[in-house]
C-alpha cells in the first residue's frame, strides 16, 4: 500500500540516516517509553514474585476456553496482532507546523469529546475498533481515541482519553479506550523497540471468553462486557498480570521473538482487552510514521526487516502453560503498595549492625505490615514482621556470615493487597 498526503519534515534525511546507522555501529539506543519509572508498566517483576494462589486454575481455564472456541486440543498459544486490531500511533512533537487542535465529537452515550492536535494525514487502525493514539513527547501528553469515524474535519469517536505520559499510566477516569481502560500506548510493542533490541516495559494482551464477567483489578479501571464463556471466578479479570517463566529457554526462538519473550520474563503482560479467543494476542503498532516524511506507514513499512510471520510463528511456541499469574490485587483496592529498600549498601561488614528499611514509593492504601525474608527461597515463614511505620528490621552484629545474601520484603496494605521487593548484598569481614 502506498503512502498518502505528503508533508516534508525538518532534517528528515539526517534523522533517518542516524536511526539506520546506530544499530550497525553497535551503539546503544535509548528508546522513549511512556510513564514514569514507578509506573506498573515500567516496574520489573523482580526475583521470587508472589504467585496467585489460583494461577494454575486461571491458566487452565484460559486453555479450556481457547479449545472451546477453536475446537483444537493444544494449549492456548501466544500471538501478536497483525495489520489491524492493534493500535495506530503517531508522534506529533517536532511537526512543523504543529497540528491545529481539532475537536473530535463523541457518538456514544458514555464517551466524551476531546480536542487533539490531529495531523491531516493521520488515520486510525483499520479495524472496527479504529484505535488512534497521538503523542507529544515534549509536552508529555497522549490523546487516545476508540472507534474513530468520519472524515476531517468532521470526525467522531466512541471514546477518548487525555493521558499524562510522565505519570503512572493509569487513567483516573471512568473509562479509557480499551475494555480495561489502559492508555493506548501502554504495553504497545513498537518498531523502534525491536530495532534497539530491547523492550523496557510490560506488554498488553487480549483474550476473549468471560461471559459478562466485568471484574477488574489494578491497573485496569474497567472490565469486560461481552457474552462469551462461563460465568465464575475461574477466569482472569481485566488487569491480571502474567509472567513468562524465567526458566523458559529463549534460545529456541527467533531473535525478534526472543526480544518480546525477554520482556515477558522481565516485565510480564497485562490482560487489557478482548480478542478473538484464538490466542493470547499481544498488541503491536499497526500504523505510524517512522521516517519524518509526514506519510502514513502501514504494517509492512513499519515492521520491514524487524518482524514477520516467521517471528510470529516462533512466538506462538509460547503457550498458557509457560506462564504464571502474579498475585492479583484485591478488587476495588486500587494500586498495591510499591516498596523499595532504602539506605542498604551493596557491601556490609560483619562487625556492623544491619538495618533493612522499607520506603513506600506508591500505593493507594496505607501499609498494614511488612514481612522480611532473609536468604529464603519461599514466602512460607517470614524471618521478621513489622506492623508499625516506619517499617524496618535490625539484624545484629556477626549474625550474617561472609558471602552473598538476599533480602526480600512483602508489604500488605490495609485492604489486603500485597507487593514485594528484593535486594542482594555482600557481607565481608
């Protein structure tokens, strides 16, 4: 498909040459990612995460629904969106002249109109969902739209959201532009990430089959509304976070699929929308503008030399049995406590007392207790529990032998949601 509506960018040739030369020269690329470092999208899973007690039940039910929908006997595979049913994303920072804001009306009873700097050549994803995401990295703003209809200047949408890309990535509103309410940029796999060789955030996947089960957990702000699959709590709520087993051998995958799978091990993936029920489908960018010429690049142009059907088939080697569901937050409790160790050096001498201090970096509820686990490989029995702030644990002199040690902490908030953190340190004489 050819591009449409030409616009000449500033220094486009120099920028394109630089982007092409960086990987060849072996130089590290810093790829922009939305939201702050404490965002649920940008927080790594870490060592020894808490696994949901119903993890195996959820995953077995996912495969059961997949088999019912497809009449196949295999485990539910992982896939990636193709030319449509993904997200059309366009960066507007740097455009000269800067696009004038256009008020996009709303044709649904629950959506709202939103003014956005819409380039004349931008278009939504070519599916019934018609998702469109505009981002100004300089201003830290994102404009999201679902179900875009019409032609310029008379566009309308089914839903819209204005997102601050420098904050947490959780929309503080009644509804976003996905079933989960996630921002459209959240978890999206973009071409420049595969080009750089690393995805530094959690991913988003869609899966269908919940029969009006509209339960959701943080970071989702809404649930599902379709009528497929059985009722009951054996199905994943919107916002569920899955992690690919760290023991999975990535060497069996193509280089491109390996980049995606490594992100699934490091950051995991959140259930963010419905799909066709034929796979756990990860969202890829479907339309964009990659060479600063102001022309729409379709799927073929976006992913040329980066991702193809061989990579998609390689990714499909992953299935539900290779994942685990991380402990779900309590429904309606908001964000679980995000914690970190503070003032803990990398090396400690045996003649010093050690104090493990915990700081709360985010979370919607007060912390009720913090449990500490020293050199333990399970969370069965804590070495110490502190139920009053500031949360800490003192370990006396010479209690720790020389060598490498690990300390883990699990914080429980007043609603019962939990989160964890861990550190390693050396003890020397």
